[in-house]
C-alpha cells in the first residue's frame, strides 16, 4: 500500500493507475478504524481495480461541543488494517492541504432540506462539513466509485444527492452495516461504552426491529415513534430521535413507495449512537 501525505504524491499514483486503465475505488474515513471500515474496503475492491482509502479527521463536521480534539488518532494501526484489507493507497491529507485558506470561512457545500432533519437538526452544520470535505476528497482522489456505509444512512443520502446534483462522475456504493453478535452496529464510538452500556446499547437494534414490525402491522407512525422513544428512555437513553421515514427520508406520510427506514439517534451517557433499519411494508 502506498502512503500519500500530499496531493502531488496522490495524483502521481492515481494518474499512473488511470493510464493503465484501472478503475479507482475510494473509501473516505476519519480513522480509528474497525471491522466495519475494512469491510468497506473489501466491498470497494469488488467494484474496482485499486482502492484508495483516506484518513482525515475533518474539523468542519464537528460542532463546538463535540469531540474533534479528543477524536482518537490511530494512524499506525489503521494503516496496517487498511493494507491487510487490500487498499492500494492511503491518503493522509493535513488540515492545511484540505483547507488551504483555513477551515473557517472556506467554500462550503450545503445540501438543502435533507440536512435540516434528523441528525442535521441535532448537529447543526454537521452535514455541511461532511459534504464539503467529501466534495474536496472527490476532487482530490477523482475516484470512479466510492463506498459509504448504510449505518450513516442520512450521510449516505446527502452524498448521493450532492454527487448526483453536481454531476460528480462517481458511483456511490452503499455498504451493509456490520453488527456485533448482540445486534449493536459497529461504530468507532462503541469503544467509549463500558461493558454494561454495550449490553444496553444493543436495545437500539431491537427497538428498530420492533418499529419495523409495528409499521408492517399498520400501527400509526406517530405511535410507533412515541413508543420507541419511551422504551429507550426507560433503559436510560437520552433520545435525539426515533423516527420512521420513507427511503428518501421524506416523512413516511409522503412516501412515494413502500420502502421505509426506521432511524434512531440516542445518547447512552456521553456517547451518541445512531442506527437504522431499512424494510418494506406490504
Ligand atoms: O463517515 C465518516 O467517517 C465521515 O463523515 C467522512 C465520510 C469520512 C467525512 O469526513
């Protein structure tokens, strides 16, 4: 695996592959990697000839009270894991390379509508930061395809929308969520959970399953959401939202087809966990 710390080295590498006619896949990450990330690289390998992974802890997607400074930097371990998973190159841009005129006041992306709901409503500016850095990374890496996990369902939709509307020549490939045996979705944030919290956290996936069953049974969405929130609160979660939406994240009442997604974001102690479950109603 080639490690590229600046854009010139990355471009050299990518241009050589492109000259050989290789299809480039891309897996952007913020590091602190786990099995779920390595599965993204493995999926990307099935769709292209050379996978570029990036590690960049993006300051513009963290809110003022979020953990940017404390976000774990585990470059050496991550690089080993990425090489093992089969990445051909690792791009490690600095903040200065990503935001040459400074992260504050930089040119920004804003994907309207979809970024104002769910996580966007609870983390103002978060998706602007995500869309901004992903657009920059797409310009730098110039991939043919890029893999995003379904666990970050809203993020995946924001990026799909942005890529389509701005005609980025990048195929967005969604990757399934990897789960622990308990059903808990794999996430870098799980490491902040103690043993007892980890057991409790598995209730998120169980609650999503209940939301799906109720939806299929025809229970009104408002009731499903109320009951899911109450069930999680009873277990000690502080719930940001527990909602059922259409697959495009429009309100379920305005869905144009029978695809639905149940989504939860909730704090367990100081750790914010998100998960979702996609399904169809009869
Ligand atoms: O999902 C993430 O790890 C980040 O939001 C991403 C897509 C790498 C952008 O910083």
